[in-house]
């Protein structure tokens, strides 16, 4: 009986340890976004780290950092092609530091319901 309890405890521990480290909702959405893009971004934990420590940390230090500079930093940290780094940078901002993103411009003649 004790052996069975120990075995169940070990199985539960193994399952818990096997869960991905990116188990929060923001991380999951970010990784799903990257998956849909076709970018070969490598291990998800590394992509999340680059998003937070390269893209958002750079913007936290200097909110006026240009897109070109951000993309160059991502390319330098990952060796990805510039197009992939550009997509990744936008996805990282959207997920982890949206305060640095820009809202989509309003279309001419578009009015939200009830605001006329």
C-alpha cells in the first residue's frame, strides 16, 4: 500500500515538473501568436525571456527607442532574420509591454455606435 502511494506521489510530481514554465495566460497567448506566425523561435522559455528582457526592458529604459533599434537588438540576441525579429518585437510589445504600442489609427468616417 505504501509503495502504491509513493508511486502515485512520484507520478504527480513528475507531471507537475513536466508542465511548461510558460503556463500563465499572457505567456500562452504570446507563444500561440508566435506559433501562428511560422517563426522558428526556439524554446518557448527563451522567446519569453527575450520578449521581456530585450524588447520590454529596452523600452522601459528608453521609451523612445526606435523600432529599427529594437529589431536590431532582437536580431542580435537571437540571430533571427529581420522580418522574424520585427514580427516578434510587435508580438512582444502587444503581450508584455502594451503601454509602448500604438493604437491602430481610426478609419476616416468610422464612428463607434452611440458616439455620433
